[in-house]
C-alpha cells in the first residue's frame, strides 16, 4: 500500500536546529571563501522563508543585495522601517523597486501611541536636543518595530560594510545574535564603496535619488544631509554628533539585536 503524503513529508526542522547547523558551518570555516551571492544562496537554503533582507532604501548596499537575492529566490522577503520621518525620495524608491522586481516590500511601522506620547512630551524635533532624546526617537521609531519584525525570523541579511563607520569595524560576515536564536548575515562586510557602485551601474540597480544630490547615506529627513566631496560619507547622518555615537541602535551597540538599516 502506498504511504500517504502525510507519512512521507519530513517534519519541519525546529528553528533552533537551523541556527545551530549554521553556527557549525560558520565555525568550520566553510562559509569563509563564499562570494556575497554564494553566501546569500546559502542563507536562502538554510532559512527561507524565515529569512529577510533589511533594506533602508537609503543606501545602495541594500539595493545591491536585493538585486542579488531576487536572482536567487524571487520570493525572498524584504522589509523596511517607515519611521514616519523618511524623505519622499525614499518612499518613491520603495515603489520603483516594487514595480521593477514585482515584489512585496514588507513595510514596518512604529507603535503610533508610543510615538504620539514621545512627541507630545519632548516635541517634534527632540533629536537635536540631546543624545538621549535622539536615541529615544530612534528606539521608538526604529529599534522597537525592528525587534517586533525580527521575532518572526531565524535569519536576516544586512548591507553593513566595515568601512562605513568606526562603529562597524568589528562586523563579521555571519554573526549570531539574541542568545544564539538569530543569525545575521552581512554579505558585503568587506566590500569597498567602489565595488557597491560598480554593481549598481553594471546591473542598473535602482537607488535613492538623493545620492545624486550629495547624500551618500539617506536616513530620516531631519537627520540626514548632503556632504561635501571628500567628506566622511557617514558625515551627513546625525552630523551634530561624534562619529562613535552615529548609530541608531539597530546594530547591537545599544540593543542585542539589529538590522541593516
Ligand atoms: S534618525 Fe532621527 S528622526 Fe529618525 S528615528 Fe532616529 S532620531 Fe528619529
């Protein structure tokens, strides 16, 4: 008698075993020589659909990874945080990408009540007043919604590169976070900016229009500005702060869990 499809189907592997297997591959050095596309393919095989790409739509790295990932798995998941303070050019790019790749971008919003209470108490532009208030705004508009989204994943992909900022110099290609529950994959960690832009040109990858107006990195509108030629590319983000504080809490310096935004 033929076995039923029920008896033939392998049980779904528990998430923790996928993360543990990934850890073993990492420690064995098997992932060391992989190209970014090969590392993405490995991540898809290991974790999809409990895997997603963090894309801010404000840096070319996320779009390069989106393009690579889409060639590997057209149903690969992509998410972005809409903080409520993004420039129009970033929203435009989200729609251009949806049309170009025919994908759904998962847009994650902050908790409306928490943001309402924050601005009623501290004002609309609290971030200029102190580092504490700037971090509060980033926490409510980015870190908390990001944490909610990540709770449904086992692995996520970011566009972090070591040369982007002093705070990113210890980033690795594959990292484990959240007490071993989550794998963070940074395929471009050792790429230089020229490699990113070469890929953009070669594959006609859509990028944020503000790059052409002097913004190397586009975040929220009130916290991003253009830089002069030769100036530090991260100099336009939170330009009133010291380089060592220029992170929004998404990359582990304030929180135990992060993203590529
Ligand atoms: S980048 Fe600026 S506006 Fe955006 S969440 Fe952080 S402090 Fe708030």
